[in-house]
């Protein structure tokens, strides 16, 4: 069985599995993205728990290397940072449009503008 087949079998047997945090405080969707999951796996996890698209990456244990830069990002932004293919990103964007928000604005105070 391929990865999507395994995930489907797990979700069929235990539909709530997509909501369960692992030992590091990550949802299955986040874990799948970290490990380069194919679209079929990600779509199964989203369908099982659409709210996962709103959860920021907030591991309860320290992350190593490149994963530290993902802290606070939602799944779409994680996928962008992890350099997924553009076709994958478009599919994920179509699923997560409502959960995409702009980053907080960090405006630099310009003395010329304040005069």
C-alpha cells in the first residue's frame, strides 16, 4: 500500500486521528508537510480535519535546523518555506484560502513622513 492508502486506512479506522498531536505537539498535517508528503496524503488529512489549516506550527519541543524557521507558520506558509512544487502550493492554496492572512506589518518609522 502507498502512503495515501495507509493514511486512508488509518483515517477510516480512526477518523479522529487527524486531530491527534504527536509527542512534539504537531498535527499529522504538519508532520506530513515536514516529511515531504505527496498531495494525496495532505488532502486526506485536510478532509479529515479542515481546521488543521488554521493551526500554526508550534512544536512543544525544540526543533533542529531548518524547522526552527517554521515556528508560527500555518500549513500553507510551511509548504512555501519547505519549497514544495508550485502545483502543490496551488492545490494547498485552494484548500486554505480562508486561513491565509498577511504577516503582521512591521513598519519602519520614516522621519520624512512624520514632518
